[in-house]
């Protein structure tokens, strides 16, 4: 499996992190049995904070196989060193892959290019601090074209609390979220 290694960590053990891509390459070979040749992984290493505010190593792994898994499989782990973090995160990814292969293998999604309405006014300064807090992270992702049932499957697969998608029924951008009672809610713009 091909992978991209992004190192945004500048802590004490930087020298040992330089050895990490070689270790990751060996460990990712275990996942090759689940994918064809075109699977791609992105491994990102950053500083993270532990429960008590101490500095830790955070590894984020995203795996995608174009045409098969349109939704990237994503997992992250926090540890005192990068090697323990990679040993923790790769089994999480492997569980997600097995879950995907067993539950969702028959379903094929064909992404369709649709115009997506702007949600955020680009003229507004997003870094501006408000009385409620400040923007600390911006995340980019691909919006998939699917049914509500497929969105629920993707939400469960990713293990997130919400999922943004373009609904194939009405061709509108929608937000699916998991409620505290275990059911789902759907936000649809007018």
C-alpha cells in the first residue's frame, strides 16, 4: 500500500520519528490483504494533549481506495511515543476495514458532481474570536452523494456523531447526526 507520511511533530524524540516511515511501511503491508493495488494511506503525526494536559504524540491514519471506499477510513491514537501510537492506531484501522468489507462490500456508490451551496460566508473572518470561543481547527473533506440509509452506514463505519452528505433523493446538502437516545436526526436546508 502506498502512503504519505506527514510529520508535524517537533518534540524530544524527533530522531526516532525519522525511523517511523520504515516501520509504518512494514506494518501497512498487513493491510494489503484487504485492498487492491490502488489503496492509499495518509499518516500524520502531530503533537497532542493527554488527559492531564501533558504533551503526547498523536498519529492520525486515513486509508482510501478510490472506487471502493469513497469514505476514508480514519483512526487516531495518542501515546507517549510514536511507535506505541502506531501500534495502537493500525488495529483500529484494520477493524474498520473488516467492518467495511463484511457489511458494506455489496454497496457501490458513484459520486456525482453536483453544485453544493455555500454554507459559510467567505467574507466572514473565521479566525475572529467570539464570546463563545474561537475557531481552532478547519477540516476539509469530500461530500458524498448518497441516500440517508447509506449515510447512516457511513456514520456508523466512521464512528462519528454527525455526517455531511448530498442527499440523492432531493439533491440537497444534509447533515445526519446521532441522537443521545441512539436514533438519528437529519438536518435539511430549506
